[in-house]
């Protein structure tokens, strides 16, 4: 018995010294909303914004970019982002050339391509991501903050770009606000429109600095 | 009559305790050493997680330098978890995330023990002070993600307890209450932890 005690003691130590993984079943599995912004941006100086009529689809496409256009999903996404911008005091304009801000919306339908480009930012190297040339004669992109989240299927990205700076080949287009929303899919793979509305509203709600 | 019976029972208990406490300790495995294996219940104080749990154990081993004073080594571990409802978490001055989360704190202190045995008998009440290091793993599970941080700090824990050896085979029972604090600092999902404390009790076997 005397010799057995240290051995039993050591065995108990080895067998039981482990961390218990917490039960995550009580997480609600609802959407996640992440936002980030340029701390140097003066959002009160912007007045107008322009939003394209299409939503970029990010999937496994290798030959050309794809867009959601004129579909209920596209309409809901655009309408909710526009509503958020207008509630923040900005005025929508249909004239891209005169807009202070550009709002680009993307939908991650498939993460196949992103797997290979999952460093900063999420879409770095993705060939069909929004082209900075769409917004003017810019030299490239510039994110003044780190993006620290990975992506998942069914995510929605909304970004505001600063169009008030002079566009030139030596100037990069500054992304002044990013929103990343995950968990918007129904079980059949379609967008949950109710959660889209709530989640985009939440993105603006937690971005109080975004105000005219 | 009922009152007399109660008094008699209490008196018998007190006499049994006094007699037990005065009996020489002959039944533990080694008179020069002690071993404890305990289950423990932990109440975090001012910590990353503030919900109580019983997911932990404690291990002690020590040697008596004199009949009263022992030195030893200890190791314990404990996991406390807590669900945090949906809220906006500010990750940096610019970035924020809205989600619910399951926080978890795993603490693993280890080090040396200084122990003073108050009475040497089958009942062995004692006071002890534990000093050492603590490894703490802070983690937060949310949506499909996990954020975590490993921290190290200095650990100190006063403890009072008792060992009871009622049987002749060398095995006994152990019970103790403790307070502890460490200098572990960390921050996960906007939630900071600075010099966390713990209060709790442990019960188990003594050899």
C-alpha cells in the first residue's frame, strides 16, 4: 500500500489533468456582425453615397466575375444597406462621379477560392473582387485597419470607399468602413431575409460614428 | 425528553471528537508524508469567467520535516465556463463584433506548499500556504470561431483543511477551503482578466 500510493497519485494526475471543452450547444447559431473603420476618417464630412445596382458573388468561379442583379436577394441586401446609410444622414445619389462615398456589397456563396487567399484582407488575390478602377482612376486598394476575421459561406461584406480624395494612379482607394456579416443562410442554402434585415441594421447600430 | 436526547447526542459527538483528536495517528500510510487527491468546487472572483463550477481536481504530496511542519508540492486544475448573451464587443477602438459567446477559463496552478499541522491524531487540521506559478487558458467560442490566449502568472493560495484517518488501511478523507489569486493578465474578445482570484473548497482522499 505504501508503495502503491505515489503510483496511484501519479496515475491520477496523468489521467485527469486535462481541460474541459465548454459546451457550445447553447450558442444561438444566429448571425455574427463585425465592423471596423478608419479611425482617421471624418464621417461627418461625407454627404452623398453611390451604390452599384449589383451584388458581387464570391464563389469558385475562375473565368469571370458574377453578380446578383435584379433578384430578391440582391434587392434586399441593397435596400437594407441603403436604408442604413440614409438613416445615418447620407443621401443616395445615382451619379457615381459626384458621390462622396461608394458602397460595395459582396456575397460569399462559396469559399473555395478564398481558401487560397485567406490572409489580409479576406479577398486579397481573389481575381474577381471589386476592381478599384470601377470607382475611378485609382492606383490600388488601401485598408487603413487590420481585418482579423476569416470568412464563411453565406457571409455578406459591405464596404464604404472614400471617393472625395483625388483619384490618380499614385493614389490608393481608401476603404473607410467594413461590415462582415455571417450566418445568414437558411437550412436550404438560401438567404434568410429576416436575418439580413436585422443583421445589416445591427451593423449600422454598432457604428455610431457613421453619421452625417 | 426530546431536549434531553438532543443534548445527550451533542455531548456524545463532542466527546467523540475530543477523544478522536487526542488519539495518536497510527492509521495513515506514512507518518512522515501525506498525499491528497481531491475534487474541487471553484468560485472565480474578478475573473474572465465568473460562474462557479465543479470541473476541477487537486493533487498534493508533502513530507513532514517535524511532527508539525511539512513541505510539499501541489498541482490543481479547474475549468470555469460561462455563457454570455448577445452583445456588442469592442475588440479595438475601431472594431466591434456582435455575437453571443461561451467563455471558458482553464487554470492550472502548481508549486510548493508549506503546511502546519495543528493536531497530530486521526483528525489532523492544518493551515497551509501554496506558492507557485499558474498557467491559465482564456478562450471564447462564438458562432464558428474561437479566440483564446495563454497566460502565465505568480500564484499564491492560503488554505485551511483537515485530514481524517478513521480506518486502519491507511486511507483517509480530506476537506479544505482555499482562497487563491494569481498575477495572470489577458484579454480575449474584449474581456480583460487582471490578477484573478478564486475561492472554493475541495474534498477527497488522503493517504
